[in-house]
């Protein structure tokens, strides 16, 4: 007796496990794990992680048009504010010149 117990795959009881998924902590054989972002993960954990990524991308896609609209409004406001300030300054200078004459 060697004293070493071989880990078995969570999905296939007859196969020896080669790694443990760092997310769910279950052991799996070579066919049940896939590399994802430099880690070996099981299919269930990959599905759960990619579903979260899709949800974040979906939120960004919904928020992007509102953010762009806000940026456009702020840019337009700043442009017209600066244009108005320039017009006021020109009128004040013209009035000062006409008063001095």
C-alpha cells in the first residue's frame, strides 16, 4: 500500500483528476477543464464567469449613449457660454471706446 489516494474527476468517477478548479474547488480530469485567463477552470465556472462579463458589457452598452449625450451637452454649453462671454467683452470694450470719445 502506497498511502497515496488518487483524486477522481468530479464528473467522471473512473478517471483520475489532474487539477482542481480554483473557483469551485472540485477536482477534474483533463477533458473537464479549460484554460481561461491563465487558469484551468471547469466548464460550469467558465460559464458563470463569462456570464458576469456579459452583464458588465451590457451595462456599459446601455450607459454609453447617456454618457455621450451628457458629454455633448456639456461641450455645447461650454462653447456657447464662452461665445457669450466673448460677445459681452466685445460690447463692453466698444462701449468704453464710445464713451471715451
